[in-house]
């Protein structure tokens, strides 16, 4: 890679938000390392941006081997911007979720972004610059929802997104002194192939474009947002949510709460 140009590594780059990030960043002058399972999709991105060097890494992040291969690329490449975007859903009741699908979800949305962030954070710390973006979703905040409000349950998926939010918030504070910026992007329903792969027809549901999600993320970085919620107009709602988190954390005591006493 030409070290005079910034390098962005994007996972899940073959479609949706990852593809939109790849196109935007190439247009902004980045060289790219694109991770996906479909070579032909990555070739299309490369052909559209002859001014950028594009390296394709074909890997299945639902497997340990795929994660290890990409983590090695992260560790051995000069990555200025990491975008952990790869995802899958497997929407189904918890007791019906096959063990292999649960494992795949955790690999893609928890283990992969953790290990990739760890790999690039070391080199970014040495350079005292760099950015890590984790793509989660507003479902991260839906854990308390009742069946009436959210009848299609997706416990493992929701938990994986919540993990990305918490990890990003903690990392943002930990890595800030090292010149590293961390952000988590939490879009709502986005117009991608994501839901179609689950057999869900959301064509009549209002959806945000992947390009708008990317615009929000990059703008959010410029104004210092750690949690970027592209479709939430009232930022005070997020501030209240996180303030409540800290209030509960600070309210803990070694004394048993009255409601638990006989």
C-alpha cells in the first residue's frame, strides 16, 4: 500500500452499508482493504475506483479461521480506519436458533470486531492516530421491549449489537489519550439485502439508505460523537439513556436493597 495515502479496512464490504462505506472512502482518497465472501462484488468496487488501490480479502467471519486470517491482515497492514461492518441476523425464537447459527452470530458481531479492533489499536497507538467504527443498530437498545412491541424476537442478535455499543463506548474513552477515535453507528432499518436474506419483505417499510448511514457516521466523527444514531433527531434522548446507565452504576451499594429483604 502507498503509505502516502490513508488505508481503510472494511468488513462486509460486498453490499449494503459496507459497500457504501467503500465507495465513499475511495472517493475521499483512501486505499482500501475489503473483506467479504464474494470476490465479484469486491471486483466491482475496485473497477469503479481506479485511483485507489483495492486489496480483496475473501473470508467467512462466521468461522474461527476466517477471523484469524483477517486479524492477521489487520495486524500486518497500516490501517488508518477500521470499519467493522460485517453482519448477519438469523432472526428466530431463541429456543429454535440452532447452535451453529448462534455461534456464527457471535463470531461475526462480537469476536470479529473485538479481535480486529485489538489488532489495529496496537499499531494506531504507536502512530498515535487512527479511527475504529463499529456498525451496530438501534436494536441494541431494544432489550427491554415487550412481545407486543417487538414480536419478532432476536435475543442473540440484539445482545451482539448491545455488546458493540458498550465496547465502543469503553474503547473510545480508553484509546482517546492515544489519539484514536472510536465510534459505534446505530442505524434503524436500512434499505439493503440484509433482511431479504432472512426472507423478510420490508419493501413497504420506510428505510434509510446505506449512503445516508455513511454520511451520518462520517459527520458524527467530525463532531466527536461516540454513539451515532443516524435516524434519531433528539440527541438528548441518547444523553438521557447513557446518563441513566451511569446513575444506576453509581447507585450500587454493598448493602442489600430493601426490596430483597424479608
